[in-house]
C-alpha cells in the first residue's frame, strides 16, 4: 500500500532497546517494517532505497553504522566519511521513521566471537580481492535483521554481489525477510553514486567515468551480437587502462551464481572493480537489458 511522503524528522536512536521498543510499537499498530542498512554518507542512491521502503512499508528504519569488520586492515575504515547530522537531515524529506546509529561498542561487545561465513558466490570478485569483507557484511546485516526484524530489506544493485549474497543468506538461514534490490543511481554523466566518490580529485572524477563507459561499451557490443566474453573483457580493460585506472577485476558472470561466462548467450552481469588513485570503485551492468 502506498504511504504518503512525510516531512517530519526521523527519530534518531543509538540504543538497541529503544530501537526494539519503537519497532514493537509500529508492529502493534499493524505496520509492516522496512529496513535500509547503510554506512551513512548518504547520497541519492541511499535515498532511493528509503523511498522504495516508504512506498512498500508502514514503518521505515534506516541504520547508519560504519561496520569495522567489513574493512580490510589497509582499507579506508578510518577515513570513511561520517556525516550523521547531514544524513538525518536528508532522510527527513523521505518519510523515514527511525534512524538507528549505534556505536561500535554497542554492535560489537568486547567478547564478540560469532561471524557469518558465506561460501560459493562470496568467494569470487569482491570476495577474492577483499578477503573477510563479506564475513563482515553478512555478520552485521544478520545482526541488524535480528534487531529490527524487518519484513523487507532494501539493498542497492551497485553492490551487486552484496545484494545477491543477502538474498542467499536470507534463503539459507530461513529468515522471513524479503530482500529488495533497487536500481543503481548514476550521475548525469554515468558515474554510479558512491559514498567514496567524495575522495576523488577533479582529475580522478573525470577518469573514473571510464568505469561506466566501458560497461556501456560491453552492453553495446552484446547488442551488436558479440558473444565472446574474452574479447569483450579485453575491450573493457583497454578502456580502463587508457584512463590509467588500476584494475582489480573485469568480469562477465552469471548473475545468480557469479560463475564466469564464456559466451554471452544468457543473462550476464558485467562487473568491475578498479582503483582511481587511492579510491577503489565498483560498478556493474546487466548485459542484454536496457536499464
Ligand atoms: O552497503 C553498505 O553500505 C554496507 O555494506 C551495509 C550493507 C550497510 C553493511 O554494513
């Protein structure tokens, strides 16, 4: 059922008891619960997830938590942008009911010893280049699922593998949660929105465009009838090299299993991770589709 957009500020809670109390009250009022997990530094991509949750659910919770366990030792945990006040202001115009922004200590007690390990599609692409990343993601998302107990949870397709893995986790662990995967939001010139885009210098911002451009190239080659994945990937890599990006991977894969594709004669996701200077960006696009 469509809920009207509301302008009032969301309630900001940092305490899990307060969170549970508010969610329980909404449930008693017969409302369905929508969850949008984020690490903050919100942009229009996150807001589109909040809007989707608002459309579907009676009570919308956005969580803001920069999760240390999903960052590798040499990654950007310390410098990841933390902009809680601005985030809360942004969410006010999107009908969000509650923001849950716990401290690290509240989420991970000193004796924390339990982690969610995923296999299969968790071991390739991001899993290969960021060992331990999905262990951290799955662990925090399961904790948030347990705290909020949402009916529906919203993830962006920019993190294609993450969203796919969340669907797997929900199915594997029999969680009664519908995982909704929402479209990538892009700048007018094609750059996928990411909280990490703020790290880019003007020159890096310009060079980063090669990522979405080479995904479009792959889509165009497939539309022209090219099917040889190796040849398509070679063209994509050449475009990224020309922009002096440092490639982690360029992959054409089955969108359900993430197994590599040799001939693009079935639904295929093209996925990229590349560094522009010190900033690592990811992006993806379905081939053989138009959106
Ligand atoms: O996509 C993100 O922002 C994070 O990986 C998530 C899902 C909020 C877990 O920390």
